[in-house]
C-alpha cells in the first residue's frame, strides 16, 4: 500500500543514532461541495500526504514531520527528529507499540466509492434541498446544503516489528434550514453519512431537517421548575462528547476530570452502559488499530452504572501500569494523544413514543446552545440554553424556547430512568452516539 519503504527508513534512522523509531504515513483525499438555491456555490478537492517521525534516544523522544518526499529530505527530517530527542526531557512512559498484535478484519473501505461522479454528488444535494423545501410551506429557505467525503490510507511501522496499514472512506451530506411562521423564525439541521452514496438518504435527510425546524415554531417560555427531561439522540450525543473528554486517562491523570478517583464506583444509573468501540463497522472512527498500532476493541467505560475504565493510549497506560485501550489519535503533523473512537450510550428497549407517553409533565429537548462553554468537566456542573417541546399527560403540547437547563453530570447520569431503542450517531460532533433517554429531573429556568 505504501510507496515508501518504511523498513529501509527504520534501518536508516537507527544508522543515524536512533535507538527506536516509528513512522506514521498518511495519505488522504477530501472533497466538499456546497449548494445554495439549486446552484453549486463551491466545489473543493484536497489531497495531502505526510510522514510523521518519532525517534527515541536514551529514553528521550524527538519528533519531526515532512510533506516533502524528494531525495534526501526524509533523511534530513530523521536527523532533525534525533536532534530534537537529544534536547528533550527523558520520560520512561514514552514507548512504542509491539509488533505482535492480532487485528480484526473490518469492512471500512468501499472500493467502488472512488467511481462516484461529481454529478452524482451534486444531484444528491439537490434532492435533499428539494425535499426540505417541498416538505411544508413553512420552510422559508435552505440556509446551507452540502456534501463531503474522505478517503484515507494509514501506514504505521516501527523498530519493534510493527508494520501495518489500512484504507477507509466515509461520505456525508448535511442540510441547515429555516422555518417561519409570522415574524418567528426557527432553524434546524440534519445529516446522513455512510461509506457509499447509497448510504446517504437525501430525501429523508431533507425532510428530517424541515420537520425539526417546524417543531420549534411557536416556542414559549415555561415556568421555572424541576421536571423530567427527555433528550433526542442528537442532543444526547453532544452530552456523550462532553463526557468523553472527562473520561480520557490524560484528563484524569492531570486532575481535570470529575471522574478522578472514581474507578469502580457507581457513577450512573444501573441501566447505563457507555462504550467506546473502534471496531464498530458503522462508525466514523472505525479502524483495525489506533494511531500507534494498538488494536482497536470495544471498551466498557461505564458498565451497569459502574465506572470500569478510562480511555488510554500507550503513554497514559504506562503511567497507570495498564494496557492501552487502543485510543491513540494523531495526524502525521503531531504525536499521539488519547481520544475516543466510536463513543456511545448503549440503547435500551423502550420506544421513544412510549418514553414520551410516560411523562406527566416534562421537557423534550431538541436543541441545546452553549453546551461546551456552559459546562465544567471538572466539577460536572452545566447550564445551557435549550429549545424543544413541552409534554403534558404523555402528549406533546407546545414548543418551548428561551429556557435554560442546569444540573451536574454525575447526578444527570444517575438520574437516567429510560433508554430508547433508537441509538444514533451524530457526526456533527464526531463519532458519538446516543438513544433517546429520559432524566428524572433537571432544573429548568424560564419565566
């Protein structure tokens, strides 16, 4: 797969004085199209190729990278990495992956995808835009509609015997619409993704965006109170994004997480299971191995309400004297850091309509504003703007706007009472997934 002979480069680096060495070779192609009012507004294509080099000298790590593969340049960059290592601080926890792993075979590359024409991609966006506009006369406009795709090849080789590669692709389409009624305007979005154009559902996506916007029309404040709150999968996945940042070993080791010293403690309701799975074939962050070459695998982070694991790369795992969970993430431009892959709250068995039907008086949240700026992942406190619908006697009664919901993430997790059977991933924030779920109560600030 690689046009570079990384084995020869490893030998060359060791000749130059590196004791251990790792090469991370990345080739990628990204395409994007934007349409406005039925016309193509932009069409972009970008190709990149780069080589990241980590070397170790006397327990010290050095790094350098290059996008220039002309004769002599790679050798020069190897020497730069070695020079950087010699002035670095020794760190015994910086090590490389061994070369004796077994990897799961994954179907994450569609070889026919590269045959998809630009015209087919544009047609997909136009169908999506048309579906939204025809859904209702309340849809005033499509603010933006677009499509994007990526094909990437990753090769990792090191002096420990590792030499592995894989190829993957993804594509997605999105829509952002405005609905109006009188002087009021509301916006909403929808997104669809997969590994082929057939996976992207343009009509369904367009209609979903339109419906989401129309639901919010006529929104009113409600009285300030504590009440049950139901979250859509789209909003739930944003909370999963927030939680994931606090569940990395790096955050915990630096004392920047509400989950410090909580391993093997109850941190959620017993029906809550949060999983990170880099082998999930439908996921956008799926790969046979992470960006250090460690196999990706399912990791139970919270199991039956108990915190069982953090997310680890090799560096943070060495600090805690455990094994990496296969959660190293990087590009050729930098060294690995620990990060989630496909991170999700496992689905339950309830139908969303039944969860709504069981609420006497509560808030059904469709959109949150300022979640990341309004949340503290050290204390766990959050306070965010929210819009959605109010539920009375198991039925949706009216749209709700201009309210704030507040609480603490640990209480939030412990108060999860119902889990829907509709797990969905939200690519707008990464590969984070959630079903519909109900929290026993949150503080709602309104009028």
